[in-house]
C-alpha cells in the first residue's frame, strides 16, 4: 500500500508529496537508510523525504557553483548546505495516519 508523505521545503516553503510503500516507510522510521528503504525513489524524492528540500531549490543551490569558477571560499557553500539540512531535518509530515 502506498502512502503519500507531504514535505514542506524549508527554502521555498512549497509542499510536495512523495509516494512510498507503507512497509518501507515504517522500516525507514525504524532507522533504515532512505536509499535502502526506498530504492525505487530517485535522489530528488529521497532528498525531499530526508530534508524537505525540493529539486528546484537543490538546482538553485548547485547552480551557485556554475556561475563562476572562483574557488576562494571552498568550504563556505558546504557549510551553508549543512545548516540548511539541519534546519529542514524535521519535515512536516501530514496527510496520513502514521507517526514515527
Ligand atoms: Zn524548494
């Protein structure tokens, strides 16, 4: 049975739904890695489950790199990314009856 998990992107605050099998979702709640529990999701969908960050915002974050190729501050973007991930680590989950 598929359940739809609603995530809210911490950057653009848009809601997205990711469909996963209920059994897999429960395994993930028990501590399985997202890539093991949901092998059928693509990286974007897994990322939305984990951090809530939607593909459009990921693209935006990575296009940062492409605009110019200066490497004066090699760690700065990585730190930003980790901060965002931490902030978004508890995506709002709604639309169905299962709690982790
Ligand atoms: Zn977004």
